[in-house]
C-alpha cells in the first residue's frame, strides 16, 4: 500500500539533492543549485549533507520512513501517586533512584515533583513548597521557645 504525500518544499529539495547525487555533484554544486531554486527557504547545510549521504548509500525514497509516535506523557495519576508514595516513604530519596523505581524519565519525575506535588529539594530532602497549618504552628512555637530562652540568657 503506497502512501500519498504532498510535494512540500522540503520534499522538492530532497528530489533536487537526489538528482544532484545521481549526477555526481559535490556539496557545493548541490547547495548552489538549491539556493538558486529555493532562495532563503533552502535546507540547512547539515540537512543537505545528511540527505546526500543517504542517497549516496543507496536510498531512493525521498519521504521520511515511518517512526512510532512519541509516548504521550508519564504524568498520569497512577505515576503521580507512585512518586508521591516513594517520596513520602523516604524524603531523602534521590532523583536517579526515583527514576529507577518508577521507570519514568528524569524530566518526567522532576515535573511531577515540582508541578504536581509542589515539592522542592531542600537540604537533601523533598519538602512541601508551602507549610501546612500544623507545620506553621509548630514553627511559631519553636521560634517563641528559642526567643524566650535567648531573652533569659545574660
């Protein structure tokens, strides 16, 4: 089953590169021909080199080969819960250990920690970005204790 494709400017340039390769042109001749035909819309030097090399190695198709689509996102509810459970169990867990335990990429785990769980790395621990009400009360109590203790010190 053949795929029907529209001939875009990139595909037209690939045809020109293929034709130049068949004629035995080098890179400079091919680039001049492309610049003459396509002006500022010409492919970059690296892309021209890339396609010339492919055609020299025997490739005949100008369209891209099929590639599997990229995976959506690892930031699902299940994965967020898994990361949250791991961090709750061990606040000192490292990012590489989290990625190994969950099988997610480092970037995905980082985004889950920062955006979904709103955690930040402080003193080798993942801690909430904002204090909860009991944490805030405890902090004020401890500060009052140290202030009163300091005032009694000569």
